[in-house]
């Protein structure tokens, strides 16, 4: 796991949140939002095929590599012994994933976090679809934290800006071939500015160490 581009808050292992020091010197629960792209999908020219959970070829699902990543994310976000103090990510208390609609029927965002949600006993909020980022943002901000959002890369910048404002220093493009990065928004108090950072997952030999 490689951390880039941001300050990291202090997290107690096993806590649902992490602690910080506010301007008055008091210890507060920091707010953390983690954003990931759904796991691997089929693309033109790729030998990988999309498969349903039962292994049958099905459009709008993850590839085998995608399902492997979905499984690996369980212990990435929720290791058996808890995350160490100072970890750049947190075990989520709330999970959001984009809804499948006639216009955007993909189930990949939901499937990517389904194993993690099942292990944690957290219901995935699928009330919002691609294009609903402005409506999604208040729900994410109001949810019990830390929050994990699984989304489609074509709308990830719009989502990040909707959450943190137009001046958030995130990249303005998410490459088509990257499925292995976590974007993180942290702030110490409700009115404090957001800090942006990236973590590279490095779960597989083909994951890349550099950020977006």
C-alpha cells in the first residue's frame, strides 16, 4: 500500500473512524470518505470476459480479475486484526455504490463492494446512479463514517468535486486502465477544508505503484 499526495489522520485499530486534533487542541473524530472505481471489466480487444457470480458469461458484470479484486478488497479494508494506527484507509461504516438503471445497467460498482459489505454486515446504498453525483454528495456527507463509495470512473471526478468543492486538488481525469487506486478525502471538522490523497492498492502483481 503506497500513500501519496496528502496528510494522513490517526486511526485506532478496529475503530470505525479516526482521530485528529482540532484547532483548539481537542481530540475529534475526523471525517473520511474513500472513493474507488469498480473492479475490472471487459473492454474491446480484452481476452477477459464478464461473468456473473455463478460463472456464466453476462454483460455488465465484472471479469474474473474484477471478482478477484472484489474479494481481495475485503481484507484490504477490513483486515482480521484491524487496521494499524495511522493507516491511510479505514474500515467503512457506510458503503455506497451506483445503481443499475436502463441508461447505465452496469452492476460492477455494486459487485465490487458486495463481498466487503457482506462481511461487515453493512447494507450497500444503491439509491443513486451515474449522473446523480450532486444528489449523492449530501447523502454521503450525512452517512455514518468512514464512508466508502464505489463508482464508475467517468463520473468520479464529478463526484469528488461535488463532495469537496471545485478547488479539491484531485486529478481531472481517471485513466481507463486504472482499477487499483483509492481516493481519500479527510477533514478534521465539519467546516474544515478537505484534504485529498491517493493510496495505491497493490493487491496484485499487475497493480501499479504510481498514483493517477
